């Protein structure tokens, strides 16, 4: 008898991280006892004054208590959790993919990661992915559903159908939804259900009437999108380099 490999349920990863990193409202409807504390924390974060709080990804992260978190075990755990949170934030990317493209983004395996420039390069790469762009423009309710749109041929880049969710957009690339009625209905449904927060980033020029996105990234960090969650990119880079 062939034993099938069992995969951990997707939503349990949020429970372990204690973060609703993808802002999944479905997590608030689970009824099992193990979700109670997580739901209370998530609802607290959804309060008006916290929901619209911007997490600056380029701020200097300093521990409030310098004596805490210095043990090797705790540092290893925190770095691991930060990498998992980063992976989930961008649609549950594999470790090999993260390692390859983070190292490619910063340009060297030995160079120090404590730099705003490196953080910007890493974010710029992942924010250039086609599935991420569709999600930021509110054309899909999640990065996973954006990937489904792409895989089923509903998305065109410069007039050519693209079926690779990890496709990296270049400056002045034009992303549009196929003129097929089903394709447009899927996107319009997502737009109707969206609250448009976080607001679409400035490097995306979006026409919601024609369902088109012009990708106009520049070399300034002022065009970075607004994040609800703080991603400890320095920790992610350090973890990726070591393992």
C-alpha cells in the first residue's frame, strides 16, 4: 500500500505564527477552541485606529528590552518565523525560491544585510511578481486567487497571455484582463468585495474601467506599497544566508 504524504493544513501556519499575515477574514469564522485567542488578537488588530496603521518596512527595528531574545534558540525560532511570515505574505513561496532570488536581489552572499538599500531591492523584486501586482491592484482577493487567474489564462502582459504566476514585470509593462466575459466578471467581483485597503501603490497606474495596469516602477523607495504587517527583512535575509 502506497502511503501518501500528508500536508499540514494551510491555515494552521497562521496559528503558529500568531499573525493573520494575509488578512484572511475566513480565520475569524473558525469555531474550534484553539482559534479563540488568535481570533481575539486578530479582531483587536482590525480596530479602526490599528487597521489603517502603516508599517514602515525601512524603519530601524530595535528591541524594547535589550536583554530579551539573545539566546541562540530564540533567535533561530524568531528568524524561522520571520521567513515563514514573509513566504506566506507573498503566497507561500518555497524556501529554495526565496533563497535564490533574495541572494540575487542583494547581489552577494557575503555582503551585510543591514541596509535600507538591500531591503528595498528585495521588496522591489517580490512586488514585481505578476500575482502580487494583481493582488495589490485589488483585481483578486488574495495572491492565491491571483495565481489562479494567471494559470487559467485570464491575464495578458503586453497583449500576450501569461500563465506563470512568478512572472517578473519590467518597467512600462502593460497588464490587462482578457476580454472574455468570465475573466472580467471574476475581477469585477473581487473589486466589488474589496475595501481598497491597503491602497494600491503609486508604481501601479490602474484603469478600473478597462481593467488595465501599467507597471511604472522607478528606483525610489517612495513608491513602495503600504503594508499592514511589518516584515523583518533583515532577519529574513540573515536566515536565508545561513541555511
